[in-house]
C-alpha cells in the first residue's frame, strides 16, 4: 500500500468541460476537498486552460496547471503518427491514460499530500476482496461507458482512483447537475475525438510533422491474389474498412481489407472479406497478472468472456487462447467486422474489465 495516509482530499483532472465539472460537484457533495488539475498536452493550450480555470473558480476549488507537452510529444504524438505510417490505427487515449494522464495525477497528488485522484470518466472501480485486486468496471451509462479507454491502469492508480460519474446513467443528468449549480459550461459540446487535433484531420496533422517522403510513399492497391489494381497515396491515408476516398472505382463497393508496410501495399476487397472470428493481440495486460507479464492467465484460458475490438464496437462473446509467442487469440462466437491493427481489444467478465491487448492482425 502507498505510504501516503488516506485523507478527504482529491486531485481531479479538470478540463473545463461538463463531465469533469460534474465530477467535482459530486465529489464535493460527498465531502471531499477537491483540487483541479489541468493538463496542457501541447504547451500552448491557453484557451482551454482558461476554461478550466474559470470552472475551478465557479466550483470554488483550488486549481493547478501542469505542462506535459514534452512527454506527450514523445510518448503519444510520435506513437500516433508512426502508427498511421505503418498502416495501423492508434488508440492515443488508451496509451495516454497510464503513461501521461493518470501517472501525472498520481505524481502531483503525492507532491501535494493528496491521497485520492479522480477523473470524469464514465466507468467504475470494483475491488475484489478475495484476490485483493482493484478492477475497472463498466459505467452505468451504456452509451458513454469509457471502461475500454482505461483498461491498462495498474493497481497503484486504481487503488486511489475515484470515478464519480460511474453511476450516472444519462448524460443529461450530468448536464442538469452542472446547470442547477449555475455553472456556465453545462451546455458545452462533448470534447472532440482526438484532443490534440483541433479539426480532427489526422492526415494533415501527420503531414505537418513528418517528411513528405514518409507520408506520401506511393504504393500499389492490390487484391487478395496480389493483382495490382492501381496506386495508393501512402498508408497514412487509409484505415481498415474504409470505402470512400480511395481514388479508385470498380462499379461496386470496395473496401480496405489490409495493409502491408513491408511491401507498401493496400489490399482491397469485398465487404465479406472484412469479417473474421479470430483476433490476435500482443502487448497484453491483465489485472490479475504481475506487472510486465503479458501472457494469458490460467484462470482465463478457454473461458467464455466478453470482448470489444474497438471503443464503439458492440461487446461480443468470445474465448481466449494463449499462443506460444506470448500473443493471445480471441475467438468470437460471431464474426467481427473490420478488425484493425493498432486498436485495442478489451476483455470483460460480468461487466468488469479483466484486461486487453493491442490488435496485431
């Protein structure tokens, strides 16, 4: 157990949006002394900082600011750009949460003598007294559940984490809570999908950071037999399952089926070719495993679980199988569409996150 004594203080990740503001209000209602922490991931987010600062004033809580832009550039933005360059689709939030966001929350909480940390995620924390482990559990709001995004958090984080929005089952309840207190951000729009890209145009973002030759590495469109169908404009422009914007027509719907960095090819095919029962993942993480051990725990081998192949995917029944090289094969009862390398596959048992991994094929 951490040597910091438990107290009624909590350090909350405060973006200035409605979710983190509502989280602060719920924590205050429970008697916590809340301090808001704003993460500047780009080093120049003055407008966003001001919104968070204003929210802190209206909440009457202390506010601190931290510039994490150097770490974010090295660990998240580089990873994000490089993933697309090799034909993968990254999960920046999944990577950021354990390595930047929650790590920083914990470090700052320790520095300030604060025991608890909190965020506005729609998820819950579950403690299994039998095995003495903390787990992430799905939030009661099925539409907003964010348990997928925080599946890689370790025990040092989970044991001190509060998620006050976990039991809020409707986003309008969140907005009403903020509105009732007369706080100005009650009706602000939900945050954008990628927090560090203002216009959500990830291709332009990467083009501004990488060399022309890296981004515009022209190669061949091929079919599954290897027949050349035309020229693609660089792997960064495509994702698995993509149909529009290919710059090539066949008189019928055609989709990106796979990408090969080594040969710089993009394989095109029919919609039916996007479906599979089997998903292979590496860099796996399980709550019950010792830190750094990515092998499939014995307790889950051959056991029926629930899995999601992306954040927006419908949870589906599956069985886990350990492979000899440390990878894991997830075999679904029903076929899954557009399994995408680079995305996370997350495993659940009774709405509790037991682990997950990064899809490699």
